């Protein structure tokens, strides 16, 4: 996968949040992959560039990116039927021996 150059503003917008769950923790330990919520229009190479940009102080190398579109569930709110919005999930694999530290992340830091 060839890395596309990405501007700083777009990199900050692509990654919405990390997914923290038992399944995500198990995947992180077993496969060295992290799960993120991303923008629905984000491409794999943009996600890779955004992760490498946001964690450039740790010199993180992304090996692969897999994406999955998650369909929103229909939920009942009292007597009304509603629907949660659809979202996109990205499984980001990083190089062996590296680890993402969410506490050391400094957004907008140009080094």
C-alpha cells in the first residue's frame, strides 16, 4: 500500500476515536492491531498516513489497514422506533515490537 501525503487538518479529522473493548484489547495483544472509529469517507491510505502522522513522535509504522462499515442498529425509544447512525471501523496493524500509547499523543505538535 502506497502512503498518500496528507495535510495536518485532514489527519486530525480522519481518526475519530479508538475503540476500547474486550475484543479490541484481545486483538491488540494477539495481532498487534488497534481499532479506531474513522470518517465514513476515509480511504485506507489516508488512515495509514493519519496514524503515522499522529504518532510520529513514537515513530509508528503501519503495516496494514483493514476497514469495516458497521451498520447502525434499530432501537426503540419508548413507543418510537429510531436508528443509530452507520459508522466505519478501521483495524490498524503496526510493526512488531511497537505499541501505540494514547497518553503520549500530542495533537497539533509539529516536530
